[in-house]
């Protein structure tokens, strides 16, 4: 099976090399592509100096547009499996083979790496955990499925989901909304426990000042995604 790691990267000069080395070491059976989302730091230079596989966008599309570019790349190049993987060092490549095995053996459409099954490793801030539990409850209300880590950016998709996301992917804070869309489309989603690391470089796109907007926007997006089907 052809397997691809999609690494969206915006200003990740401090973590992108470590991320790729981690994939090459622990998941050598996966190809990878870095989607450089018009970074203003030296992310692109680091990629070129190391000979990394990179698609460099001419304008900044945001996290949703960057991830969708990766899924479009996977679809057009006939990959069977694609997995999103942060470029800041938070995700661990040693789980990728386990995720792929579960996707295939359990005949799933998506596997999410969850911090909150075994609750090991970096758990995010207390305020964010409250928000995550809220989204878990809201997603369960509208879909009937419990997703313990709906904001996880570490998620693996099969061919059907690759095609769906290549055509349509949420642009702003996409993770919870995109999971609901897949569940409402009748796709099978499950989680495995993973450990994540604290961010070593850069800053999160969700600042305390943006947290209220984030909660309202994502809640509305989830409800809209739930009634589209």
C-alpha cells in the first residue's frame, strides 16, 4: 500500500527537520510531503538545504488549505493511506505503523491518535482540556460517536476519505468539523492511544484572545456539518 505523511508547515523552521527525521527513522515505509504554507521564516530554506520533499504554496492558505493541498497531492498520486502530522515536533512517528495496521485490519476509514485514552504524555492546558471535553460531548450529541480527542491533528485516512478531503476540507480550525463531516457521511472512525510532546518551537494559532471566537466558530461549524447530510 502507498502511504503518505502530510506535514502542513507555517513558520516551523525550528521543528521541521526533527519532524522529518522522526518519520524517516520510525516510519520508513511512508512517503512524506511538507506543505509549506507561504512561511515567512526559514522553513522553506531548511527544507531545501536538507533535500526534503516540499510543496511550497505561493500564498498563505491557512491550516485547512494547507492540509487540503496535502490530501489533493495524495489523491492525485494514488496513495491508499494519508496521515496528517504536525511539523512542530508534537507528534510521534512511532505510532504511524500501528495506526495503519488498525485502519486496515479493522476496515476503518479514519484513525485518530488520541491523547486522552490513556492520558499519557503532554495533555495540553487545563482550559483547552475543558474545550476538548465540550467538543467531545457536542460531537457525540450530533453523531452518536464518542471522539475523545476531536482536536487532534494526528489522523490517518483511507482512500475514500482522501478523496472527500481533496475536494472539500474546512478552512478554519478544521479538525472537529472535518470529523463530523466524515461520520455523517457514514464513514468508520476510531482512535488509538498516543503520546504527544509539548511544542518546542513556534506558537499555537489559538491564542487566549482567540479562544472565545474559536469555541463559537467551531461549535457552529459542527452543527452545520451535522445537518448537511
